[in-house]
């Protein structure tokens, strides 16, 4: 339960840092420096603040290499997969204090959100056609289905919560991308104009929290989370 609570605090902290610090910061500097929008297709236009997100690519990749790729003590499935398949040896682990699950979850949340932004911004930047967007969308949807299937098979609540964060963010792209192309309104940014949708989303979120809080792992020690 302690890990679960720390994961929840870390997720909310990472989400608030991204929305309140990064996104508002990108908006502010885009206005200050008068960054122009970028029109990838007639129906898909990247706003000035998203162009700054794309410009942050070298910084985030550098941090990912230093604190993620060259980290023996990581529990991230993707980084461990890279270590295993590319035969990367980051060296022996160094002794440290007890892991801060809230800090780790906050960092993972920020990086996953940024990664989803960066991937789709680069797809649109390099001359994206509607056919390319549809292919990328189909691949993304297949990836989401695979990791969502894996999420449903995790028995431990704390680990499922941590794994569910990137699954939810990746799945959110499947909803956000068509809305930014004008296929339907961005209802989550206009809660007072679409109260029924907002109430339904809040109810599902509350039920999910109650379900996690009442969950008891049937197996202990089966996997580190």
C-alpha cells in the first residue's frame, strides 16, 4: 500500500509539473519570442508552444541517456529491453538509499508525456501526409493494445499502477490526435460546455481509484515493482 500511495503522489506530481511548469512555460516563451506555428497538413497545424516541445528533444534525450540508459538500477521495462538486446552494460550499480517511488514515478510520467509529444511532432514535421499519419496511428493503436493486454495480466496493484501510467498516456494519443485534426471537439478542455462527458470521466476515474484501493495482490514477491 505504501508503494501504491507513493506511485499515486508521484503521478500527480509529474502531471502537475508537466501541465503547470512545462506547458505554461512553453506557452510563455512562445509568446515572448513570437514563435510561428507550423502547418504540416491542411488539417494539422502545430502551435508555437508545441514547436518548443520539439526543440527540447536534445535536452530530454541527454537526460534519458544519463539517468535512464546508463542506469543499472532501473526497473523500466523498456530500458532493460534495450540493455538486453543491444548488449549495453551501464556498469556496476552503486550503493544508494531506499528508492523514492514518488520521484521515480514523477520522472517517468514527465518523460512518457514528452515522448508521446515528440514522436507525433516529428512525424508531422517531416512532411507528414494523411497516409503516413494513418499508418503511424495504426502502429500506435497496435502498440497500445499489446501493452494494455499486458497490463490486464499484472496481479500486483502497485506495479499495475506504475505500468498503467504509460499505458494510459499512450492510449490518450489515440483520442487526442483525431481531435487535433478537427474530427471532433476537444471536450476535455471545455468541461463546462460538455458537462455530461466531464461527469462521466470523473466517475470512471473515481471508480478506478476505489478499485485500486480495495485491491489485494494474490501473489507476493512474484515480481519487483
